């Protein structure tokens, strides 16, 4: 019975960290940001960020956070994500490491015509 309770507790905590939204972090389009005050951190996969780069952003996918955490400056951070899962995991990981995340932008890549990708921010 104790093992069942421990397994349920571990599963509940893992689901919470991945899927429960982080409160207090606003979604803001990139066009409304004051870039002098913060650093833009692109946590999308290299495939997505290579096709649609964001000027001035530091690109470190979530899978590489442990290896490249030293490259992230200790300034206010604004995340660029492609899924809500990336947002939740990225914000929680950065806060755990002592960084201050002030906002995020949810970017979806939509395919138009042939081989033309356009960035759309959803907030």
C-alpha cells in the first residue's frame, strides 16, 4: 500500500511540473517588448528556431539547459516557446537555477503555400 502511495505521489508531482501552468508569468508578443531591459531566450528545438530565427535571441533548447546554463545571462528573461509544455518546464527550470523569467511568447509555425513559414505569436 505504501508503494502505491509513493508511486502515485511521484506521478502526480511529475504531471504537475510538466502540465500545470506557472502562475504570474504573462504572455507578451515580441513586438511589445522593451529589449533593452531583458534578454530573449529561445527554448524551441533547433529545427523550429533554425527555420524561423528571432533576431537577438539566445537559442538554447530545453534538452541542452544542463549543458549550456552558463551561456544564459543573469538578466530578466523572456522565453520564446512553441508549446505550453516547453513554457512550463523552461520557466520552472530557470527559476530553480535562480533566473528571473518575466514573460513568454508562444510561437507556432504555420505552413503557408510552399516552403514558406511564418511566425505567429499566440497569447
